[in-house]
């Protein structure tokens, strides 16, 4: 014999019920089919009962909906010739339901007994209609009302299954019943004196397990809307996968901690008899589903699943009077139990100064009232504080039989959450060590589940979520590079890099699932009006794991936003030099925020575009080397200018060309005045460990005062025309000495300087072509012959690739 249970969504409409018929016809064994109410009906019945009890006539609308839904089902599922008797039976039942609701309306109250009676109509009607449908389809099918077979007793005020009489009734009925299929309503039972009782929300699973155990079935099959018990709720974690095989204990733990696919009490009856459970998908019957048996997980993954329970609250009992006084916790738990409040999680600090329990948010008001009342004496004397509730929380739990024999799992769990700025309120680890759970803010649940899932299940595929500000020259190249490398990154570096938000100065656009990088320009155009504060708000609201803010602008205003990102554990990658060359305190505080919140702050492209200059410097220092001197040509823009400027050209035209080809900042004066180089050497000096400010750097500018004093690009270019003779003289003087002009930055003994120099033939800097940069690091390990980094130090493509490299660094972080 096999027991098959079909849940609410499996029986939600006529098409689904036809799917069930097809599944049933493939069985040769005798089967019992346990069905839930049509999807959503139990909620509607509960709602109608509450409305009626609060004397709100809106319950009549709900009743009307229920009536239409059930009558339509009959009309669709039963051939016209057989419809009338079924319709009249359904109408009769609905009339009884109406009478009960009217009763609640007139009394203005609903007792638990009446409530059970009202909700029982969901399963009563669905099972009757389904069995009639199967009969009309020619199946050898019978109907049996579960109230006649499953009996409950009252224990401590609660209805619990009386297994002894239930087993007897079930055996005696099914031993005599010869039909191939028997359809029974799930969820409902009755007490010995004939009152209708129910088995708790989701209880049809339990009904099926009770039949399975009573009849010693071969298997219990739970047919639902997903292909098994997953590594996490598939509605929250897209990457979750069905678990092929899991032990009873693991399944029980996962379901206790929120895996709704199986109602927690279901396992108990079948466990004692070793009956396997299979969870199958009604809509994809060809998929294997999950097998639940007594055999423990050997080999395989240590963590089998991650589950969560939302709508939780914490209740803390604290006070100096609790230390060393026996019986306080006993009283605390007693009052909660007497008030019928279920405690999901408990923690007590070893100081005994406080006890904290996790309960459903719905129970908070009642708990606070009963606990404060029970401890009135202690509260009045200041020995215990009034109980403090905290709502809006959720429990997240890792589950696995073998977790106890593995170290480091909780460390990994908490560091993953920490890296993603998920604040952990309370931690609990069951004595069975099959479960590590923690309480977090409900708003962080999705992020936490996905981050943990990635860490424990996704073969190290890490998702990076980018928010890109600035899509001009550099930004556009960067997006194209990501687009073309997407597959490579996934396959070779196990990184799934997605761009979730982009903005330019006009519009901004977000897509939580990742922006289509083949069409980002159109998507951005269709976006909302750009607003820096809203951009930050959106990044925070999306609350995605491994979020990275990428600044491709040269804007001071944007540079000021880094603090708010880093402070929320959102990494920052920037080619904008303003933050790192601003006041030392600001630079230092960004670096310390990055450390504190575990969010990398990377700016490799601030010096030498894509050249690995800062990374090399960091590695030298981290490995114990000391920087003695830095000599560098750091301005690709000035190189471009002085490598192309001669007596056949004009200085103005060369600078214009450099600007147009993206070799200078949008404001070329920043490069020509030497400010850009000052910023770069300042950053290198700071990264070498020196507390320098920009004003400490010596700069002998070759630009005339008048050019330096201009305040817009037009005026600046005009001044270049005016002083052409001066520029030609600088060129001519160098040429006469067989030297070339290079803009050199130097740092030694805590002093930094920048300026145009005539570099003679044979010098390391002489043959610097195009926009190349070169840096010479003289260190304790490289005292005479320096470590040299040389290559293109400007241009959108190489800058974009430097930003890209920083993103990869974060991916490997
Ligand atoms: P039914 O109506 O068939 O009883 P339920 O809604 O009670 O179905 O349970 C199935 C749902 O459980 C799934 O649609 C899914 O959203 C949820 N669920 C939560 N956690 C898990 C998990 N770990 N694996 C599978 N489903 C889960
Ligand atoms: N119909 C009941 C509920 O929604 C029982 C079940 O579906 O398992 O809770
Ligand atoms: Mg269910």
C-alpha cells in the first residue's frame, strides 16, 4: 500500500487535478490519496470566521467567493450528466458553512471548536469533489471521511492524535476495503465525542503520515509544487537545489526551522516504522524529488540545508536578581507554556544575567503581559527588569547530521553574514549539533540565505553585485569588458559578476536580476532621474550580498558618498582620485571603515590606470619591505603631450588632442598644472605609510600664472595659445641639451615633489613613449636597481581594465 498526499497548490484548479489523475493511473498498488483544501481555501475560511466573529458582514463576500470556486470546480470536473447530485451535495455543505458563520456573526465570537468546524469545510469539499471526478474518469475509487478514522484526544488542553484507536479504525476499515484508490480529506479528524478537530496548519502531510504508519505502508509520497526538499526555500534562493536523499532527523530539523514543504509532525509516525517519505512535484512528476529515510548522510555535504522562520520576536528577561537564583528560568518557561506560547529558540548567557527566547511575533503582546505579571514581585524590587520584546526578526538555521564532527562551520556562517553586514542578534546551537541557528533582522533574510547558500552549496560560485556610477569613457568600456568576460569569469574564476545599478548624471536604472549589458544604454535612458541620495538608498534597500559600488566619475560629490557605502559593508572601487588625495583624515577614515566593515576599498586606477602599482606597493609592504624612494613619471596625459609636442606643432593643439582622445581629465588643467601628478605621488606616499597632505608636496609648475588662474576650459585653452612662445622655449632648451621633457614625481625621506624635468639620453625615463607611465621603487630589497613598473598609464580601456582587476580582487577576497 502507498499513501499519496496532494497539497493545496496541486489541487488548486481543474487542470492540476487532471495532472493528479494522470499520476494515479501509473500506479498498480492499492493507494490512499490524501488531499488538502483547494489552494488558498483554508486561509479564506479562517478569514471569513474572523470577519464574522468581529461582526463584519464582509465575511459574506468571502463565502460567495468560496461558493463560486467550488461550484465551478464541480462544473469543470464532473460530466454534465453526473453533475446535479454532486452540485446539490456541495451546496448543502456550503449552507451548513453559512449557518456556522452566521452563528459566529450573531454571537460576535468564535470558539476554537467552531473555528475547527468552519475550516474543516476546505478539505471536506475538495476531497469529495476530487473523488467524484476520479470515479467519473472510470477509476476504481472510493471516498472515506478521515473524521471517522483519525481520532484525537485532549492532552493539556490540546488536541493530539489518539494513535491507538486511530490505528485500529484505519486497519479495520482498509483491510476490508477493496478499491484500488481511496480518497480521504487531509487535515481533519474528530474527537471521541464527535467534535470536528484539525491537525494544525499544513496538517494534511500529518494525516497522510498517520495513515502510512497505521497501515504500515510501503512509502509515503508528498506531492507538492516543488521537486523535493531543497537546500533552501527555492522561492527565496534561486540557486537552491533539491536534496536527493536526507535523513529523518535532518528533514525534521529543516522543517522545524521553516522548510514548509513538510509539516514538522509528519515525520514522527513514519520514523518509528522506518517508512520512507518521498517528496515529489505534481507539475514535474518525472523529477526524482527527495527521499527521506532513516539512513544518515554519509559522505556528501556536511551542511544539508538552510532554513528560516520569519515573523519572529525575541523576549529577554534580564536583571541583577537573576544571578544564582534557582527557578527563575523554570518560572519563565512555565508562564509561557501556560499561556500556550511556543518557544522556538533559547539562549542564556553564562553570567545568568539574562535569558532570551525566540517566539512568534504574534505572541509578543500576550507574552509580555503574562511574564511581567508573573514577575511583578521581582520587578517592583528592581531585581528583574520588565521583559523587553524585540520584533521584526527571523531565525536562520544551518542543518546537517555531520555538522558536529566538523570544526569551523559556525565561524564560516557568522563571517559570511558579517561580511554582508547582517547583524546577528542571538546565536543558538542545539545539543544535537545538527543545527546552528541565529536570529537576524527580517529585512536581511533574503540576503543572508543567499550569501550562506553561496558559501555552503554553490561550489564557490560567488555572485558580485555591482552598482556603477559614471558610464562615460571609462565606465562604458568597463561595462563592455564585463559583458565580454562574463562567461570566462564564471567558468574559470567561479565569479558571477552582475551589474545591478547604473547611473550617469541624467538618469539611473536598476534591475535586481542584473542589467542586460548588451542593451545598457537604452535601459539607462529609460531609467528614472539620477539622484545620488536615491541611488545610495536603492543600493541599501536592495540589500544584495557582495555589493560593490564602482565610481567611474571624477566628482567630489560622489567621492563623499564612499563612507555611507563602506559603513554598510558595501565595497568601493574607484578610479576617482579625489577621496584618496583629500585630507589625510578622510583617507585614513575610509581605510579604517573598510577594515571595520570588511568591505574592500580599492583604487588601483588612481595611479597609472591599469598598471599594478598600488597592489605591488601593498604587497611589498605586507611582506616586510620598506620603501626608500619612489621616482616616477605618472602622468600619461603629460607624457602624451610632451612626447608629441615639438616645433612643428602648437602646445594648444596637442593638449586639445589629448583631451579629445581621453588622455586627460575632463578638465585638462588638472593634468597640466601638475595637480593630478601631485595627487598620485601623495597616494603612493600614503600607501607607503606616510601621513602627507597635498600642501606638503612641492610643485614647480611650468604653466604661466595666467593659465593657472583660469577657471574654465575655454579660458584655459585661450591662455595656451597666448603663451605658445613660452612653451616653444621650454621645448627648444631641452632639445638643445639632447634631452626630453618629462614630468617627474619623486618621494624620498618623507618629502614629495613634482615638476617638469629635462631628462638626458640614457636615463630610465628618456625612452618613455606615448602615454606610458613608469614607477621606480627603491626599497630595502631593491636598493640600487629599482623594481620597475612600466606601461600605458592612461586611456579609457586600460583604466577600465584596472577597475576590472579591483573587482576580481574583491571576488577573491
Ligand atoms: P503544499 O500546499 O503542497 O502542502 P506547501 O506550500 O505547504 O505546499 O509547501 C511547499 C512550499 O514550501 C514550496 O513552494 C516552498 O515555497 C516552501 N519551502 C520552504 N522551504 C523549502 C525547502 N527547503 N524546500 C522546498 N520547499 C520549501
Ligand atoms: N489546508 C490546510 C492548510 O492550509 C492543511 C494543509 O493544506 O496541509 O493549512
Ligand atoms: Mg504543506
